[in-house]
């Protein structure tokens, strides 16, 4: 009984005392039979204890959890795919920008070299024009000086034109008289005429 009770069993009900004078002492046969029953019960294995019952799979709840996990996996896969695509596009944009920047640097360097060459040529032309300007200025000053001298000479000629004209006329007249003398004409007549002309003046 103790083993049965320790294994979680329920102890058998205690029988009412019988026998002689209520002491429980019966005949020898009853005692022997009782002992045999007790030995048989002690040798038999006790019944299993009460548990929560047999294990059963709750399909609906497990299906919901699995579906939620599948949904999370799909979302994570989608996010990873989008992240990879975005990273790929970003890498392509970066490479395109770097290529464009390299081309622009090459073009700018070439343009800068051309501008530097043009600047050097312009500076050389400016220096040459400066030298030419100095030469032209010197030539202009010489020309103005020459014009001034010509102007002074012209002024002198204009100023003394009448005097020189009269002197030239007298010279021509003298040459004519000399020619007449050489031709045998009367010099006295010529002299008389000359005096008359002087009086008229």
C-alpha cells in the first residue's frame, strides 16, 4: 500500500474490522487470503499517474506562427533585394559621376592650356604693339617737326612773296636790258624809259 501510495495511487479502502469480538482476527483462512491479496497487489505495477493528457499539435496556432515567420522572411528578403538594387544603382551613379568628372577635368585642363597659350600669344602681341606704338610715336613726332619746319618755310615764303616777286621782276627786266644792249640797242633810250616807269610808280 505504501509503494502504491508513493507512486501516486489511491490507497484501497480499509475494511471494517471483523473477526472475533471485533478485533479483526478471523479464521486462519481469511488471514492467509488477505496476505495473498496484499502480496499480489504489491507485486503488480502501480497505475500511471495523472498527467496533462496526451500531446496533441495545435495546427491552427502553429500555422499562424509559421505564416508570420514566412511573412517576416519574405519582407526581409524583399528589403535585402531592394537594398542590393539601390546599392547597385548608387554604385552605377557613382561610377558615372566619376567618369563624367574625369572627362570634365580633362576638358577643363585642355581648355586651360589653350587659354594659357592664347594669353601668352596676346601678351607677345601686346608687347609688339607697344614697341610699334613707341616707334609710331617717334615717327609722328618727327613728322610733326617736319610739318612745323615746312609751315615756317611756307610762312616765310608767303610773307616775302611780294618782295621776291618784285625782285624777280627787276631781275627779269635787267636781263632784258642786258639782252638789248648785247643786241646793239640804244642803252640810253632804255634807261630813259626805265626812269619814266619809276616816276609812274
